[in-house]
């Protein structure tokens, strides 16, 4: 066995814990964990849960930055615990908190209900322009047409962008970067005809107009989705729609 | 067969696009010509650098501002620059929680609107 | 064990003064300098309207060292505004697809900055040219 896999060093993790039945408010609890160079923060938390305190709660699933479950604040930055390595944080103590801007359910687990509602509100599915029976074959698309939206379909709903967004922090009703990335994934799809339905959902004070182009959402995104681009190009679209709706009034969908 | 779509009620439309477009127009105008304008009116004209010394004389500048195109240039620059600064100041003050939003709007958009009217009035008073 | 009592952590009041948000706050305030410059022009317009004496006072103030320093600060803020404005520009546009590939955002920023420099330089050249020919 090489040295890299033998836990020879240890690091202090200060985890913000909140047990709703007993804690009035969250408190930092310190743990010391032996680590090896290939150990992620998620694995460090798992080792605490396995060997020190089985009540420590956190979400995780895939361990490889695909499922988007293990988002948390690591030294104040929103990160996926599974692709953040202890070796890059050592030797200083690491502060681990639940995602900023979200209500804490328990320990590192936050409430996701509002985020799911926002995603549902923007029609997160293709609404075909014209009805096309299955017998008529597939809806075709060129590589260039796919390139127009493909990166927005890489979103894993990890909510790091929401934790980074100060406007979401100030206004929890703001539709936010992640849902806007998904909106653009469909509005940018050449096979889709639901653009107007979606624009109607985001033209309010809590829609695109709550964004002030801070841009950190795109910097913290682990999948380079660039949600800031999704939000801000839809300011242009929504502004155009604002003036067009005077010229050609439509009935509500 | 069109699939059944579960419709969500649309939220109330914001008037933000109006201010955002004024902000954007001012931002673009200043980004393209702002540095040259400051160099021109802040350094070259007051000190006669690269331009004739009489270039910023009263009759010259008056003639420029009396010309319809000159009026449009002056109005676009002054008003749009104010709208640009107003939007940014409003958002920053809101970020800083400096006061109730209505007051902040009056202090920023309100001032920009007022100074736009003042600029128009001055341009008309100066005549053609 | 199953008690549900979500805890709402307040947003730090001074988030805008700390990393990584400080750069955003500075960027926004550089836009305010644009309006301050507009105010200097408006003051000139007021003096022009009041007549030759008032306008002469405006010119005297503008040629002072203090005004020179103020304009240097405004120019620095304006240049920062130009840079950050075009850094955001690609965020406000749909993805540019050239030959089936998205154009990198830094390339969009670089081209826009070049256009801006050409615009500003052209304005100065035109003014100098008018001065030479008049």
C-alpha cells in the first residue's frame, strides 16, 4: 500500500450542527478526523458519522459530482463535499456549514421545497411547437442547435448558485440562477414552443428583475452551467416582451 | 395530440425593464465614448491640449448646444449617464439596506428623472 | 427525533463589503462615477444658459488643479466601468455559436473592448481634426 492511502494525518472539522429537537440555534461542533490524500470532505463527514457521532446528518448519494446532493459551505464557499479534498484544506481547521440562504432542517440538511416549486413553475419540459405523432419520427436537431442550450442542461440542481446569490439571500422568492438555467435549457431548444409560457413566469419583481448581475453563481457552479448567462440574457428577452405586450396584447396562457 | 399543460398563474409584470433599458443605454454610451468624453472635457478643452485655445469659448459652445444635433448629444449624454448611475446607486443602496426602497428610488431614479427634465428645459431655454 | 423546526440564518448585513462580493460593489459604484461626470456636464450647461460670466467661472474652475484631479479619478472609474461593462456583456447575450461551437466569453469581451477603444479614439481624432481644419 502506498503512503497516500494510509490515513497518517489528521484535521479538525468544525461542523455547524442543528438538532431541532434539542438545539435552540445551530452550534459549531469540532471533530478530529484522520485523513489520507485521496479523501474528500464527504468521506471525512462519513468517517465522523461512522466512528464518532452517528446522529450527524448530511445528504449525499453519488460521490462523484453528478447527483448534486452534497452541497454545503466549506470555509464559507459553496462546494460539493464530494469533489472538495481534505488535502487542499489542511492543515487549518475546516468550517463546514449548511448551504447559505436556505432554512436549515437538521445539521447540514437544508429545506429544498421552495427550490423544487421554482423549477416546477418554469415548465421544465419540452412543449412541442406542433403536435407530431410518434409515427412521423423524431424531432430533429443540428449540432449547432444543440450547442445553443446543451450546457444549460448540465445543471445537477445542487443549489450552490443559490447559496452564492446575495439577491436570493435578500429575497427568498427570487426565482434564482438554477431555475433560470433550466428555463434557458428549454427556451433555447429549437424543438420547444413554450417560450412565452416561461417568459410570463419570470417577468415579475421576483423573476429576472431581482438579479443584479453579481455573477458569483456562475463561478461556484461545479458543472460550468453559467446560470448568470441564463438569467441575464433573459433580462433582454423579458424587456423585449415587456414592450411587445403593449403592441400585441395576448390572452393569458 | 398536444400534451396537457398544467398552467401556472403568471406573476404581476414588473416595470423594471424601463429603468433597465435606460441603465443599459447609459452604460453602453459611456462604455463606448465615456473615456474620450472625460479626456476631452476634463483635460483637452480646459487646457487647450490638441485643440485650438478658443475651442471652448462661450460662442463656440453656445453654437454647438444651439444646433439640434448638439442638443441631442448633450441630452443623451447627460440624461443617460444619470439614469445609469441612478440604477447602480439604487441597487447598491438596496444591497446596503440604506433605507426603505421607496425613499431609495426617489433618491436615485427620482433625481435622474428630475435632472433629465432640467436638462431638457435648459436646452430649450438656450434656444435654437 | 422527527420534530421539524427549520432554522433561518439571517443574511450577513455587510455581505457586499466582503469577498467575493466586494468586486461587484466596486463595479456598481464605478457606474455612479458616470453620473457624477454627467453632473459636471450639467453644471456647464447651467452656466452656459446663465450667460458668458457664469460660463467663464465654470471654465476657470474646470482648468483648476482640483478639477484636473477630479477628472483623473473619474477617468479611472470610467475605465473600470468600461472593463467590467464588457466583462458582463457576454452574460447578457445568447450564446454565440460559430461553426457549431460556442464562442468563448472572453473573446466577446476582448472584441467589445477593442470596439470601445476605437469609438473613444475616433471621437478624439474627429475633435482634433475639426480643430486643425477650423
